[in-house]
């Protein structure tokens, strides 16, 4: 036997999980090789009975109760557990089985070096007779997304659980999120990864489809609970930014402000081979109620990109040129790099503010006016984040608003805690507008020079940087249309791309944590 120390596996038995699913899990746990293991079954069934799969050899211990939360049930199991090592299994509502060497592999990883507080692993997903290998991302301090997949089987130690005081039984949705953040504070989180045929367990459940807007559909109660879990974690590691702290004023001289008399906002649109989208985008800029605006279109497909021709139609000599409308300028590059496009356009801009517009989206007529109003309300505001509608392009070329998502206001952008909560989610809101001066102060947009961004996440990174030194203003009414279509960058992407994107933003979060710890330490030294 590799490990003589007892392992206590804690599972759930409830009316939502079929008895055959529980039986399969229990039988697989009792069949673990070369380890000493007991099963603690937290039973909340209305009708009590024997634990399915129990071989009556005394290794399955049932505890019964009407716990209000999953965390409360697991805590009850922890009190009953005698093992030095703990296997926490989230089996509610699904069928699961462990490979015979699953627990042995996990305890080996847990014991191999001192200071390991948690082990998780890749797994197999079985759906409709088809098995898919699910390969997870390894942990680091920037993995702060509440929807990060850490699987359903975790191993830790009874000592580590005692150090964190067990699970937070008040949490309904964020209990496991809270648990893994706390365990990551106490030691190293190890990932047992899989090349092939190396998954430690199988889950019989459908995989969650990728939807960039999925988090918006979570209940307000769940969002607030997740926010508190993250904020508490950031406070414990010294990376939490106190409300109102570290904000700087954005200052201009009278001479500088005079330069913005005719042009307050510059809309920079990077685009690559999208002539069919650029026309409605430019039309939306020229339709602004506040005419102190200009459009700079940066085509990054070179002179042969058909978008160039479409843009020139709006310039002097073109069929759509109108001197009474806001001017349109064209910059052409031959490198498809979003940061290059945005920085080039902003350096050429005349406006005081840069305003975002993706080439396949549209501004509503009140966008510039509403953004400027917020900027002028407080000199500490370095960036303004708006609210938007989600539209889909139909096969006939028309647009239809998505019914299940009305106006996306990003309520997580609260005055008190928005910049901390941003580390939990992938969206930073749209459109985003920023003082050009502030943008240059924080280094501008990344141009695929760090974090392996590959034209992804450069705007998210910028928002985090700005929020650390300036207040983020908000426009709560809709001023933007996000257009979803089959050619979009987040449409029908594969798992490798999803993982690459998550790695990019998580690396940015890690850098943000490191900056924020330094900011707080520097502020503390000044006192």
C-alpha cells in the first residue's frame, strides 16, 4: 500500500442525484487501489435508506441531516472524517466514477512535496455514449474567474481545512470558489494533467456550451456572493483596492482645452476585411448628436484590403462624403495587430477622448454626448464605461436584438468595488472611452507583446491599469450595439482557443494583483 494514512472521501446523497449514480461513485471509491479510504456520505434524502453501493464492510459512514447548503453538508462530513487526507467530491446531480488509481495518484501529488494544499485533475466527460477528455488549466494566483473549471474532485488535507475554518456554510453558489481561493492562500495548488488515458475520473454530464455572455444570465444574488468571495480573498492577500483610494485628477491647461473646441472625441475603429460592416459602423459615428467627433478607421489588411475602398467613400471625393458630417480619416497598416491599430489611431487623433467602436458594432446616436457628460462631471474620472444592447445579424443581412439579454449595464461596476470585481469576470463593459492623456500615461494598448494575447484582451488589460489610478465613470443607458455574427472572434470557438484566451486574461489578472500589492504597500509606507 502506497499510503497508509486514511483518506476520507466526502460525497453527497440527495433526491436530485439518481441512486444508480451514487452507487457507481461509492463502488468506485471502495475499489481504490493501494490506499486506505473511507467514504462519508452526507445524506439529505427525504426517505432514508442504505447508501447505494455500500458493501456493508464498514467503510461507508452515513450522516443524515437537512443542511441548507452544500457547504454545510460538507462541513458535517468533515467533522465525521478521520482521514489525514480529504477527498472532496462535488457529485450533486451527476454520475461519477473514479479510476481505481485515482485517489492514489492524487495523494501521491499531495505528498510529493511539502506545502501542497490542494490537488485537482483532468477528467473524462461522458455524454450520450461518447467520452471526451477534459484538460484543465493549471493554477496560478491570477486564476480568479469564478467559472474557472477545477473539476469535481479535489484532494486536500484535514490540516489545511482546519486552517481555513472549513467551508463557508452561508454560501449557496460560491462555496467551492471560496474554498479553492482559501486553499491557494495556504499552499500550492497542484494540477494532475493528462496526456491521454490519464484522466482520474469520469463525469456523466453534458458540457457547458461556450457563451461569452453566459455570466450575465446569473442571478444578482449569485453575482453578489461571488463578488464578496473574491473581495475577501483580495483583502487577505493585500491586493484589494479600497473604495476611492489612489485616484488621481486628470489636468489640462486652458491652451490644451482650447485645442478640443471642435473635436472632443475620436472614435478609432480597427478593421480587417470587413467592408460589409464598416459602413453601418461609420454611419453610426456620423449620426452622433454631438458633432464634435471624428472617425479614424485603421485598416490592417494593407492597401488591397477591400475595406479601404469602403472607407474612402466617406472621404473627400467619395460618394458618401458630406462636409457637414464628422470627418472620416483612414490609416492603413499591413500588420494585423489590434494594439498597433488602436495606438496608431489614437496618436493621430485630435480629440480629448478616445471612444471604442469595433468594426462590426455600432454606436447609438447619444453615445458621445453621454460619455462627455460623465467625463465632465469629475476630473478624477479617467475612463467611462457604457451600457449596450446585444444584436444578432440575420441571414438576410438585417439585425435583430437578442431577447434574453436586454440592456447590459454591467452592474458589477459599482463605485465601491467595481475595479476589484473586474478581476472575477471577463467583460469590462462597452463602449469604453478614455482620456487620451491617461491612455498614454498607462502605456497605451498592448500590441501582442505580452501575455500571449494574439489580438485578445488588450482592452481588458487597459481597463485594469486605468482603474488602479483613476475613477471609472458609468453611462447606465444604452449607447452601443454589440453585433453578434458567425464571423465574430468569439463565435463558435474551440476549446483550445477558449483556453488560450483564458490564459491571456488570467495572466493579465496575475500582473494586476502584483501591481495592486505594490500600490497598497507604497500607500502604506507614505502614511
